[in-house]
């Protein structure tokens, strides 16, 4: 077994993969939420539909998409492996536990939060990503070019109150997941420092509030404006 495979199969290596995939997915969220803000543009969905076509046809973006899929799968698989390893290493809990005072609620429930986020991702992909690629979407024309009208699907979906509520609630769980995962990833990579750690925690907290809030505001905007 090579040095690389030994390292990656160790507990530290698994945590390293979790940290790197987590940080990559954080970058993905920044790009995704930035593009989706085009939903707020009052142009009948033109800018959003053009953006959606670019994201599904550009070769470089498609390559990044495959990396994103792999990152999500790796993040989920290694989280399960690490959770099982921790339970195996400590099958019986401490007689007296003070986890409530020693750690944040989000850090103690990362597995639950991650599972909820994963279920949401599956629902989201089925509702929009799958339909964009293989669904029978209506077509619209801009400047003589045909585009799939994904905006019409978004508009229809977010007229359903239960789906709007699901998205908003899921973003709350995502926020809690990110609030711990952001700083935890830097710590795993050994980038925590007495001088920089407070700033990393503040940036992570801001990120875990702003990005989920932007995502949550989109279905609310569509529901109330259309």
C-alpha cells in the first residue's frame, strides 16, 4: 500500500477528504447562489434561462459539475465512515456527559443536519436539475435563439406552499450545518491559529447566515411576486 493510500485510509486522511470536499462545496454554493439571484431580475425569466443554458452546455462548467457530484458523494460517504468509526471506537457513552456545555448544538448534530441537507439535495435535483437536462420543458426565444424555459418550472414549483416551506426550512438546517462545518474544515487542514481563528469563525458564521438566507428568499420571492 502506497503512502498516499495509507494516509487517505487513516482517520486523519478521511477527515482531510471531508474538509477539502466541504470547502469545495462551499465555493460551489457561492457560485450557485450568485447565479440564482437572476431570479430576482424582473425580466420574465430571460436572464435566468440564459444562465441555465450556459450552466448546462459550457464544457468547463460541465467539468466542474462532475467534480461537484463527486465531492457531494465523497463528503457523504466519508461522513458515514467517520461516524461509524467513532461509534465503534466508543461503543458506550460516558457516564456523565457535558456535551451541551462543551460544544455547539450544530457540532453535536452534524450527522442529522447532513442527512436532512442530503434529502433536500435529492428533492432539488429531481425538481429542477433533472427536468432541465431531460424534462419536457417549454421553449422560449431570445434574440432568435431557443432556450428551455426553466424559469416557468421554477415559477410553477414555488406557487406550492408546502414546497416553499420545505425549501425555507431546509435552508435553516443548511445554515446550522455550515456554521460548524466552515470553521471545522479549516481546523482539520491545520489552518487554525490564535490570530486568524476568530476571523475564520466570524466569516463562517456570516456565510452560514447570508447564503442560506439568499437561497430561502428565492422561493419566497417567487411565491409572493408571481
